[in-house]
């Protein structure tokens, strides 16, 4: 057993020995009762200490994490662009501007970084663009992102399952997670509704849904047909949940919220059957304790990605209380606020113990948490 695991094990053992589980649970409950401001300010305090000398947050792990953190910080309204922490972080992001290619992923990035990193940095700079200083940079990055979309420019026709999607770059197959961030960035950049990028995006996003319709022609869609969204429609389709023996591809919470939000941003009406069928799935699977639809052993995978996507999606839909399939109305903002408060660590950060999709990184997850909390003000 390595030293870190040893100390973690001993720490858990001591906690269990000194404090019976009901006491530990009660203390978590007490932490959940802290105010929104206390929770957010504790997180900001952690990030002040976690920032590197170059202005980045976990920049040694991924150059995109700083964009997530900056977006989360600014969205709370508790810090502004003149805060020294933000000044340093924005200066770090500015160094990632690539004027030759137009992306925001540095001078010589790995291909696989270009979409995600550019998208989160567009979101950050758009949020910081109060005096117009980043207008041209954001517009250029939006043009770059549009070039990444799979369409006729790559010889791809609407009948192809890649059509309208976004991947890690212009060479990798598209998926809804990359698409979710790209669509979010294009929306933040102010790309007008008339731009063809939105109509193409609707084609791909619709094909990621388990809902057989005129918009969904993939053979696996009718096998489950419950309105949920999967990770990717490309090729034979892909889910991060467990495929069924008959070829069905179960959807899950984070992608279903991402799918709804992407459709709305791309101009699909909230009363459209695609949105309403997905929302019905959400009502049947409402929870703030897990990423619903994932197998039990992986229920915490992508939890904080789920949280911020959930919060933004329900806000976009204008839902104040979510009524589940049993008719119980949930104040989802309060539920999410309490769940995050209980999970917050004493130093103000959050970490997903199921370290998948980089959610073992405290800076990334704290950025996600702040993005979610921004929509949960009491």
C-alpha cells in the first residue's frame, strides 16, 4: 500500500472509530446547512491558494482547467475581472491565444485538446469581456470551432452519423460531450441563430437521443426509446453506460441534460417532442446523489459535470420546481445547493473520489461546482 493510500485508509478508520456513522452523517448534514455565500466563498478561498505562479489552475495537468475555473468564479458574481486572482488567470489564458489558427489552446497543442480547451476558454473570456477587450479573440475562436464541425467541408453529408457533430478536433469522431462544450462556447460568443452551425448541430444532437423520430434514424434508437441521450451517435453509437445485449444503448443524466440544453441553444423549441421526451426521462430519474443511468458501480462518474449541466439546463428551460414521475415537486436549486455543500471538503474544494474524466482534480471539480452554484442562488 502506498503512503497516500495508507494515510487515507487510516484517516477513514480513525474517523469511523472516533465518530459513529450517524455522527459523521449528522456533521455532513450540518455542512449542508451553510449559506450559499459561505459555500461559494470557501471555494474561492481554496482557489486563491491553489493558483500557480503563472496564473493557471492545475495547468500542469491540463491547460483547459483554468478556463473552467475562471468561468465558475465569474459566474458567481463574488469576484470580478479586476480581482488579482482573475487578472493572473486571464493573463494565463491570453498566452494560449493562437492567432495563426484562431484557437485558444496554445502555440503547439495536441490535436485532441483543441475543441475542449478552446471552448472553455471562449466561455471564460466571454464572461470577462465586460469592456470588449476580448471581442475579436472570442469571435476568432468561434470561427475556429465552427471549422471543427463535421459537415460538407469534410465531405460529410447529412445522412452520415458524424454530420453536425464536434469531436476533440477536426480529425476525431464527434461526441455529445465535445459538442456540449462547443455549443456552449458558440452561444457565449454570440453566434447568431441564423448561422448554419446551429442547424447542423441539431442533426447530430438529435441522433444521440434514444427517441425514434423523423430526426433520429439510427437503428439502435428504437430499442430503448426512452428519450435519454448517449455519448455519441457516430458510427454504431457509443454510451458510457452498459450496452444492452440486444444492442440498445442506455442514456444517462449528464448527456441527457447536455442534449436538452444543446437543442435549446440550437433553436429547438422547449415544447418540441425531443425536449419533452428527454424531460420525461429526467422526471423519472431525478436525483442529486448520482449521475443517473450509469451502472451502480460507476454512479459517481462525471458527477460534477452532471451537476453544472443539470443546473444550466433546468435554468434554460425556466423550470423552478421539477415535478418527478410521482408528482413530487423538487426545488432543484435547493437540492443541488445542499448536495454540493455536504460534499465540499474543509479546505473549500470538491473532489470526486471516482476519479474519472479528470474529476479527481480539485481545481477542475471546484470550477464545475461554482458553475452549478451560480444557478442555485437562493
